[in-house]
C-alpha cells in the first residue's frame, strides 16, 4: 500500500521556520498536487518526503511505516526532478536501468523492466540514444522511465514541466495523467502552476508561507475557496476580489458607494465590510447593472477576456460569445447573485 501520511511536520533552518505543522494524508493510488507561490514550502515538503531534507518535527509515514530516519534509498519512492538529472554519457536504456544495476538486479530483469517502461512512454526507438540527442519532452520521459522501472510505492514530481515550452507542457500534463491512470501508483506532484494542479489532481493542497491554506478536490477549491488567498490563487483569470459594504437595507452590497449586487442570502448587518468575490465568468453585460469602462480586450478564440475599470479598480470578465467591445467603451456590467463569494474583511476567511 502506498499511502503517505504527513502529521504535524515542521521544518526550520536555525531560527527560520519554513514549514509549520503540516498535516496531509494521501490515499493509496491517489494523485495529489502541492501548489502555491514560490517560497511557500511545497518543494521543501516534497524533499522531506523523499528524505533529501531532514524534518524538525512531526512524522512522515509511507505505506504505514514511519520513514523519518530512513535514507531516500530505503523509502521505496522514486523522484522526477525539474532538470531531468540524466547522465549525459549514458544511453537512454542505461539511464533508465542505472538504479536497478546499482541495486544488483539481474541483467535480464533490468532489460525487461526498461523495455516495458520504454514501451509505456513511447521511448523504444530512442533506447540507444544519448540525452543530448533528445528533445526536452523526450528527456522528461526518460526521467519518468527511470522512476517507473523501480516500481516504487510513491512517485514524487518536483515541477517536472517548468523547463518545457507551453505546447509541450500541455502534452506532458496529459501523458503524466494517463501514466498515473495506467500504473495506479500514489503520486505527489509539486507545481506553482494552478492550471496544472486543476487539470491533473485528484486532490489539491494549496500552500502558503509553510501552512496548508486548503485541501480538497479541484472543483471543491474552485467553487468554495476557504479564504481570499485560495480564491485569488485558484482560477485563471483569477477571481475578482472587492472590498464591499453592506448597504442600509442589509440586502445588497456597495463598492465605493456604487451598488453592485443584491444579497440572495440572510440579511447582514448594515455597514459591515466584507470582501466580495466573483469569478470572471459570472459577470455579464446587462442594462440594469453598474457602469464599467473597458480597459483591455483580449480575444483568445474560444473566449474573450475583458478588463473593466470600476471606480478606478480593475475587474476582469470572461465571455464565451464574441464581443465587439473596444477600450474606452462604457457598458453596464452585472454580477450573478447566486455565484458571489463573501469573505470576512479582516481575516479573509469565507463567510457561509
């Protein structure tokens, strides 16, 4: 069983604490993505799971066995790095089978495992080549093949696609997901790209400053972010967040004196400050909305992204239909009351 349990894990470098009592459970066969901005501690946490970094407090268990004091070679994990970490003087086959050779495995068995992994990854025609003769995507496949041949309990991926161009990143995302569906191996994947997280994960763990901000299924985080950080981080374009005031009626919200939306919920105390969140796709052009001036129009083909200025604050909307808007136009913009998110103004925590 390849379940991973992280309980109260901490990491400090002297007086500097970078991981603050993190708790995460990864079920056997699950694909979990650790996501967050640079410096949030996600890669450090992955290296702690791998045994490349010691832990200051808490426990890490893999397959029901506490591995705090075990070296990486004894943890039954395989790691795929951002920079591939291939031996330039060895062929693809030799790179993929090197760890097995060092473990003293029979030569015929190594050959069988390398051939099977190469077939899965489409690398069979390249087994005799050297890394310098491969593209970036092919090198990443070799790095993945080196992990597959070991048949570990857990795969660890540390931003494996960040060195690839945009088109290849999309292709490799699909290939890694298909690989996981075929092998059913527990996978922990680190990225700063929330699109990767949304499209690949069974479960996402959003990290910020060494803490877990929220964890759950991708659409759960998208539809019900626990706080303004997750609301602004998950989704592209990001959720619009506005400081709003409950109007005297207690049934609507205003932004800098401008009425924005009716509250389809219980009454709130008049004058209360809240953070109003609205996804770009839940804004629409309507005659009974509030005035907004077009700043930028970005057609993407399937969608049109439009940045509006409302009381000198920028709001982004996404329209599926084609638009004839141009910068400088003033339109009437409406918010769907059924899709607003409300957060406490001081703590940023979601209001139910």
